[in-house]
C-alpha cells in the first residue's frame, strides 16, 4: 500500500506541493487532476524520488521510503512514466524496452515480456529496430507506457499519458492502461489535465490546486457534481 502523508515539495522558494495527504486505492486507478502548475508532476516525481521533499512522508507497505534513492524505489515496484523521460532517443525501440526490463524487477522473463508489449502495440514490433527518437509522438508515448509496465510493477505513476496525442491514440493508450491494471492488479496514480478523461477510467480522484488537495471523492461523484466542467471552464 502506498500512502502519502502531509507532503511538502519545494524547489528553492517555490512550494509546488503544500501538505498533501493521499492514499491510492490498491489495484485501482486514482486520478490526480488539476490545471497547469497545480503540482501533479511534482507529486508523482516526489513519489518516485525525483523531486525534493522538504517534509512529510511517503510510505510503501508501511515502510518510510521518503529518502530512499530513485533506483531502489523502482526495484521496490514503483514505476514512473513521464513525457520524454526514460526513453533513450539514440537507442532502438527494442533496446529501450530491454533496458527498462533490466532496470525493473524482472518479474516476467524477457521473451514473454517483450511478446506481451508487441501484442499490445503491434506498431512497436514493426518499428523495433528504429531509433526511439524517430518515432511519432503517439508511438513514443506507447513506448514510454510499455517501458513503464514491462516489469508489471505493482505501482505505476503515469504523468499525462494523453499529452499532445490524437484522440484515437489516447483511446488506445487508455484502453491499454485500464486493461493492464485490471489484469495485474496494478495500483495506478494517473496525473492528467484532462480531468474527465482520467476520471472515466478511475475509481477515485483528487483535485489539486496550487499544491493542495481541494476536492477528493469517488470518480463518479466528481464527474456528477460538475466539477470537471468547472475545472475545464475555469482553468483550461
Ligand atoms: N524543477 C523545478 N524548479 C522550479 N520550479 C518548478 C520545477 N518544477 C516545477 N516547478 C514549479 O512547481 C509548480 C508545480 O509544477 P508541476 O510541474 O508539478 O505542475 P503540474 O500540475 O504538473 O503542471 P502541468 O499540468 O503544466 O504539467 C509550478 O509552479 C512550477 O513552476
Ligand atoms: Mg505536469
């Protein structure tokens, strides 16, 4: 179980996260929504060890991992998929996937792991020898999501998987995330500006504004109370 207690993240004088407490539901998708600069990426980056935590705690199965190095957190089962990161642009698609597999827990043997990726996204198989940097935006996002899930991590942090993508690709990636989460019982924290999109696949959601949680509830409740529309109108 992942638990965030009273987390404060600051970059020098800028406080990006100002006392956030939350706990994603096990084996389900939890949405973190909010406008530009609300602190979504900072929250995920703090959980994977990439953002400076000033105070508060991050607990994994009761163990305080707030000061544990990033690589060790990956080995403990926390995978982080973010735009443009963890992708080696000069390396081939398949080399990227192999590195991601080596970096993680290697719960699944390589031949099965790679076959699964190609079954999900056949275009990655077609382009497996191509340099990752030469893939289209949508194909890169497929690679990023595949690299993050190739080790079937128990915890998955997804930062704006829809960013800059055509609706058809977004649907494909969201279908993959939902299916993969259901099949493996993955606990997912999904940060998205596209609140409605994220809440539709989530069981629960948190709304961040200026580094604080201003609303939380079941995804259904958040959609029904018109919050999504309000967010879109006011902040997008
Ligand atoms: N490396 C950094 N150094 C200084 N300030 C930063 C850094 N990263 C983020 N910030 C600041 O922290 C705040 C939160 O940013 P963050 O990227 O977490 O928001 P976000 O919700 O992910 O936004 P977006 O939807 O645009 O991705 C912003 O005010 C931002 O300017
Ligand atoms: Mg962000």
